[in-house]
């Protein structure tokens, strides 16, 4: 099972307001359509919110429940995010990819921003039907904070308990995790993140320079590190050319930053089985 997250900076004008890049969505849809026999039943797609998921909470004071938000505006994040998911689904359908959109607020409850309960059986059924499940971030209800913005970067973690994830790929508008010099100008790519160097690499990450409310590269890397602890490979790479998607999914050593798992995937699966059966 593979998870691909295509960043909102690729699929939308991230500094705009609900401004999709339809042509880029279509290019990704066309590529996946050509490989659908290979990917069917084995792929979960996540699309970044971009100019939907970052601009809407700012406009309606929904970034945090402590802000002076209005009850009549509470629905706007979910309304606009499902508008975005619907557009992506429509374009993928036109290109021949059977897909189904999932509204995150409808299946996730958090507590202090951490997922507490989530219902993924419908996702498993969609995969068994050889249909592509499509996700994005959303406003979700939170037991401690009334509500919170749930980043699309954190959605792959919802599946790791119930699915045998092999690799999670995050396509971005940069080459991967970069190391800056003291002046903040010269950049070099960090090719590999391991159990030994991840703390050092985390210091190189920070928020996006574009409109962003969910933590930028730092949040992406932290999410992939938690997955690495469960035996799942991670990749952060440039998706400016959609053709980079397949190598990122299947190459043994893909371009960009590769997050090497802490444990062997098969050993992790055995531990999960032992836990289920009380062994």
C-alpha cells in the first residue's frame, strides 16, 4: 500500500484564495490513469489544501478556536475543502481514474490536536472496490479545543494501524529537505534521514515561506518520522514535474530526501499481529 500527498503549492496558487491549478491536477490525473492497472487498490491519494486549506481559516478566523470566530462561519472550512476535493475528483474522473472523496471532519475526532477516534473501514472498502480514495485536510472537532485544523500531512498516520503501508511520498515545490548556510542562501539537499541523524535534520526545517498554517516542512518531516518508527518509508521530493511521481513511489533510492524506517516493515507487521492476538 502506497500513500501519495501532492502539495497544495503544486495544485493551487497557494498565496491566493481558493485558486486551483486545474492543469496541474489534470497532469497528475493523466499520469495516474496511465498506470491505473498497476496502482488500483494499492494507492491512497492526499491533496494539500493550498489556497483552500490555508486561506479559508484565515479569512474566517478558524485557525484556532481561541480566535473570535462566528458560529455561522464554522462550516466554511469544510465547505471549501469539499469544494476542492470535488474539483479534484471531477478532473480525475474525466481522465479515467475512478475515485471517491473523503471529508476528514466526517471520520476524525481529535483531542488536543491528536487523533483520538477515526473510522477507516469505508476507506478499506473503497480500496477493495479498486477505487482511489482521495483526502485532504479539514477542520475537525476536538474534545479539548472545540475544533482544530487537521493537516493533510498527518492523514497517512491514520492508516498505519490498519493497513500495510510500504511508502508515503510527499510531493512538494522544493527538492526535499534542504540545509542552509549561515547566511541562509546556499542550499544543499539532505538525501537521507535516519534514526541517527533525524534530530539534526529537524533543525533544518521550518514553516513554509508561502501562506501556511500547518507547519510547513517541519510538520511534514515530523509526520514521516513517526511513520518511520512504524517501519514505513518516507520520501519528500519535488513534484513540479508530475512524471517524478512514479520514481518517487517505486525507485529503491528515489530523488529528494528519503526517510529510512527505524524498523523492518515485516517485523512491525508481526508485532501488530502479536498485539491483536495477545501473543
